[in-house]
C-alpha cells in the first residue's frame, strides 16, 4: 500500500543529514578533551638558559628539573643545535653573523599540570632562578583552540537541531499527504472493524524503513569522513577513540530506528481520532 514517493525520499535525505551532523557533533564533543590534551602535550614549555653555564651546571639543572613530578620529559637543545634546526627550516641565509639563540631546555608537562593551569605557576617559579634567562609556554594558543572548538561544536549542535526540526516537518507533511490519499481505504477498514493497530501497521513499517535507511546513510557518511581524516592527517589517529566512536554510531542508528516510528505513531493516532469532516479538510 505504501511506496517510496518523492516526499519519502526527501524525508530520508533530510533525516540522514540531521543524524550525520548530530553524530559528528557527538564525536567532536567526546574527543574534545583528547584533542586539547594532545595540543597541550605538543605545545612545549621552553626554558632559555644563561650563556655562562658549564656542562656540570647544565647537568645539575636537568637533575633538579627531573625531580618535579609535573615534568614528563626534559630535552636539552644547545644554541648550535637550535641554529641548525632554524637553518634547516628557514634556510642558511635567514640568520647571518652571531648566533642569537640560547641553550634551552624543552619540557613536556604532565596532563595534570596542564589541566590545572599549573604551567603558569611553574614559569613564574623558574623565572626567579639565577640560571634562567626566560621561560614561556604558549598557553594562549591552547586557550584559543579550546574557544574555537567550543564555538564550532555549538554551531554544529544548532545546525543539527535545525535539520532535525526540518526533517520531522518533511516527515509530517509526507505522512499527512499519504494519509489524505489513503483516507477512503482507512475509512473502509474502520467500517469493517479493523483495529487502530492494524491500520497503523503499514505506516509504522514505512517509518521504520525511513529510520533504517536514514541511519545507514548517516553512519556510512560519518565513517567515510573519519577514514578520510584519518588518512589525510596523522594526528587524527592519535586522539580518535574507536570504542567511543563506535558507541556514537550505534546511538545514532538506534535514534534513527526509534524516533520516526514513535513520531508517526503519534500522528496516525491523532489522525484516527479525527472526524470525517476534519480528515477531508
């Protein structure tokens, strides 16, 4: 009795887009802390040292720093090594004359330090040491990333909600058109004593089909996008949690199967309670 009409196809497409955006929003949301943690870890804490330090003093400084539980890794880069790195990246002609660089210690801090904003306190403490020229941690870049990701996720959520509303409006209008076309068949079934559940059955089946197709399309698009990002960007694989991602895809598919039948069941119930005069409007 019910076939996939243009309105039904449009409902599937719009609902698929809604589920895709909602799923991507959830994936970004659950991975937000992982991404910020990775960016934090890749943002070095740099200590520039005085020029007059001996090898024994450098070793003593490293030993002193290693006693701090908030420091995960300590890397020493001499001014000569720093110059070679600069020349490799920017060309030999970029720096002429005397080497302006300093010996540095590049630190990687623990997640606990980064989460509790203790990096700034460490910087203030180190600046008071006689062997430190200066030290810095690019916290502003991390804060900007947090702000941008939060804004991006908020926009995604708003777009997802808009598309969900539009998709249910399309489903509603499509069902309204189908019910109006089937009004004489429905009336005949009511006259012969068919129960409301029997009358609703084909419409619920249509809703399940809309949900299944929409869910499959949405999950397929999300998986293809994740595979592309994983192939394109190495860092993407570092913070992607496959277990949580699979859970999000499962939740999206369950939502796609449950929500259209529930919505259509309510609409058909409302229709069956209408008088003949109301149905013919």
